C-alpha cells in the first residue's frame, strides 16, 4: 500500500466506465470503515530467456514524514474493471506507458495479501483501511521509468530485495510480500 | 452468487467486530454501484484417504421465480474479517456447525472469479453488483446439513457436477466455477 | 505424450552435458519398466495485451496407424537439465527457433499429469511408460512453425479446443489436460 | 533429500506392484547417473481450526558423519505409484501409521524443487543424483512419532523454522524449501 492518497484520483480521473456520481468524501470515509477494498499488488521483475527472475523493480518514494521507502506497484481495482486491467493500469501508472508488462495468463495470484488497519493480524498493514490484495509477479520487458510521486525505480537482485537493508526500507508488510514472491519464483535467498 | 439478499443480514447480525452504524440501505445501493465487493466461493468436497475428491456438495435453492438451482457456498468477506474466517463462517452458515471444514493452509485461491453486473465480460455474472470472489476447494469431514434458505444438499460425483444436466441447474457462472475446481483437483470429466 | 519414439534421439543428440555412455536399448527398456520418468507438457498460447488467452496452439501429427491426432508440446526432462530449460528445448523442437516463448517465472506447474501405462488410474495414459509430467501454460509471441514430425500447427480458440470435435482428436488424456489449462487461465468453455 | 540410502529398501520391500526383477546395483548406479528421478517433499504442519499453520514438523537425523540435521519428509515416487500415494507412504514411513495426513486435493505442488548433483544451479542439492521433487504442505491431525532412522520429530513454529539456528541445521536446500512453504501458507517470518 502506498502512503499517498490513491483513492480519489483513481475515481475522478480514471473511472473506466466514465460514471459520474461517485461517493462523496464522507461516503468514502464511511466505506473505508465498513468494507474491505480490493487491491492488486504487482511485483515487477526482469527475467532471462528461460524465464528465471534476474531482478526486481522497487519504487523509491518519500513518505509524508520525509523518510525514504521502497514499494511495489499497488492500487485499487475499480468498479467494473477486470483484475488484469487493474494490473495493467497500475503498472502503467507507476512504470510508464512502455513497460510492456506480461500480465499472467491465469487469474490465480501467488498469494492474497490481507492488509488490516490493525497491525499484527497478518504480516500486512494499512492504517487507512482493510484492503484485500491479489498479488502477482509481472515480468516487464520494456523501458520503465518512475512516474509522478516516485523518486526512482531500482532494479535489485532477488538476493538484494531479501536483504535486511532493503527489507528495512519497505513498509506495511511489503517486505514480506516481495519475499513471498521470491519464494514463488524459486529465488528466495 | 446466491439469489438471496445476503448483504444486510451479514452486516446486521454477523458483523465480527460488533460495530454499529453500518451503511443505510441507500448507502449500500450506492456502494454496490461504485465498488467491487470481496467474496469467497467454497467448493465443498468429500475426499478419500489419499486426498482424492470423490464427491462435491451442491446446495439446492429455490430462485425468486420458483425454479430450482444448484449453488456453491458463497458470501461476502466482511470488514476486518480474514478470508479464512469468511470461508469458515459461510460454510457453517450453509452446511451447519459440524461440517468440520479443512480450510486450506494457503491463502492462494485456485482461481479468482470476477462476477460482473454485465454478462459476457467473464464467465461469471451477478446482476446485483461487481463481486471479486476468491475460490477455494474445501474438504469437509463432518455431518453437513442444509441451512435456512437451502432446500437440500446433494453430494454428486465429479462426473455428475460436470454433466450437462447439473450444469444447466447452476446459474451466474457457478457451473463453470465448479468445473474449474474439478480441473484443479485433477477430476475434470 | 507423443506417439513418436522421443527417447533415444533426445539422449543421443541433445544430451546437455555431452556425456557418453548412455544406457543401451535394453537398459532403456528396463528403466521404462521400473521408474517413472519426468516429462513436461507445454500448452502454447497466444495472449492479448492484458494477458488473456486468445488461442491455443495444437500440433497435428499422424499416428503410426495413419490417423490424425492433435497434440501439445511434450517431452522428457534430461539428466542435469532444469525444468525451464526442458520446456524451452521442447518448445523450440516443436514450434521452431523463433517462437519466443515466455516460460513462466515460477516453477509451480498448473497441474501434474500422471501418465500411467495402465488406463483408468488417472485421466492420462501412456502405453510405453509411467511418465509424471509438469504442465505449464506458455505464451509464445514469435513466429511458430511445425517442425519435423508434425504436419501442422493450428491456433484454435479456447472454445474450439474444448469442443467435442477437437477433444476427439486428442489422445492419452491430452484433451483433459488442455481443458485443465483453459480452466487455469479462466477460459474453460 | 535424506542422507540415508533410501533407494534399495523402497524397491525391495515396498514395490507397490510386487514386481521382481528390479535393476541391479550397477544398473541403479547407471540410472542415477543418467536420469532425473521423481521425488516428493512433504512439509508436515499442524493447523488451527481456520487452517492457519501453527507449527511445522521437522525430523531430527544423524548424518553419516555424526552431525545432527533437521529434515522434511521426502522420498521417491515408485513405478506405477500415484504422487498422492507416494506422499502418504513416505509420511507413514517417517511419521508413523496414525499421523492422519490430509493430502491436498489438488496435484498442484506449491513448488518443484530441483535437486542437482552439482551445487549452485538451484538452491537444492543432492550429491547422489538429479532429483525433481514435487513439494506439498500436508496438515497432519493425528499422533506422529519418528520412525526408524529419525531420532526425533520436533514441532516448531513458522518463525522458528525460518530462524538462522534451525536453517543452519537443514541441508541440501531444505531450509530454503521450508521457507518457501511458509511463504506459500502466508507465514514467512
């Protein structure tokens, strides 16, 4: 989960069906306190010719308090949007329009990350809301550039993303999630 | 998805954190038209000693129009509820308190069923809402009895649930979902 | 499993470590009667920009008895060969050198097909041997041409490969396997 | 992989089809140098009522050199044996006849561990042979007792099995495999 307020821009500018009449800020706050929201988490990777993961892309962001954190591509699934279209949209939003992501052919995620507003129930935490996130490993072939609120995009080896140093720079359980992804691709350090 | 109005009872009677102040009916209608909701689908099965599926439990329900349909265990994930607790709760709701379900150790679903209000986008359809459902095969060992709005619970072989006759009795794409489940357990007819 | 004698050519011509001293024909026959062999099955697919499967590639082969059968890409994993390298090798062998396959980043297969020499134990059958096959869906982006003993390569829609007509042209349980693959990618008819 | 010579006893005493005429020791050595063998790895776990993993069972063995190692349940798949029957057989062999394992309904393993005789190709290593192992998490409900060549069976928490201390007691990559299993069940420390 990012620390930025991802909710309203999504709805105002990107609603795929162009509907008006979105919930008011008060209604959004009410929904967030009453319903789990559907998210996707994408772990962008570079693979070699045999499909083996050689590096993982992590976004560098400044938190509201000024510290630096590393983050996965993540975001909400909108009304009437397919999960695979949400993945594509958020990857383009974070890595740019020519990342050439290979969205998996199967909808089966490698895990479901349950971000609770209360810490400690699962490894995942989101102080704003209860988010249930479908997590996918997504190879990207094209040119990736950090967009908008990301300061940088770093390509790290599987060993590096599992290292204590990088893990300490990830928040809300995304460090655990990227290690789960490395386990899934057989590259857990 | 069931044809019964599952939404309000869930919230009024079963909210796990005991919160009051749930959304009003108008707000529920607004949410349903604006956000995808998180569901679980459980395919209850009987397995033999080696874990091989021998039968599948389907609920028999009367639709509002009086026709008979067969359905899986399904229902919404509530705010602050873990996916595995939602699975348990809905299995108990539909199969009774002594079904002894073996909820999978892994949160990885065998598929994600995307029920759209518009038919034809995916194999799954829910005229009331956009529901994103995490689907699991759940072995049950105990005594199962249909509850409340189900007329019967039938245990059918994998071949029977994939037959044209039974498939024709399932609605909203659940026929496809149960065949996906049989494919996952290696028992697709 | 193909009807062609895939075993010796693999070993004589393609052994990845260049070892000599391979088993004699008598020893091969003995091994085949005593040990399960490791295979891979690849379901070659074309996907759209969002990763959704649009067509499936099936090879057309003439059986020894002269009938036509449709088949997946399949073959043995060699000594000291990684599963992902075996996938690449067999895809190149059957679809040519510029198919540009996207071998999955994860070693988790969508299923394990157990081909028994005795029919009826599983949906899969191989009269020659007991083969345990790791099955993967593999998107291919490049130009595919049938090689050597295949007469043609046909790209069929998910609906077509699940149709009775095409299913009747597949042998040894590969019809069931391709339907399992379509279930896995959410495209089971 | 265990350090004990698991190959001949399997074949002499437990061959499921009762066939005689097994390969001679020389032939076994030849096969091991020429073909990958099919194995299963089982991660025995205790789960709570909601399916969440609470502990992992590790066998304590003395290596030929006298050091103590912790190991998973592992062993070969025999000719004409189903993978799920091999899992059951090896769990009974290592945990006793009343462990009451819940073999997964699906043949899809959580990963495929490729044990190479050469270290460094994958995280897995078996100096004796090239083994391709299908890995499953298997909840056990019954009474488990270490059998034959195991000195003890310890039930450790997910955090403990991922700790440096326990990881250092596991060999041939099984430490990585048990962490992959914990990632799969959402309990990676």
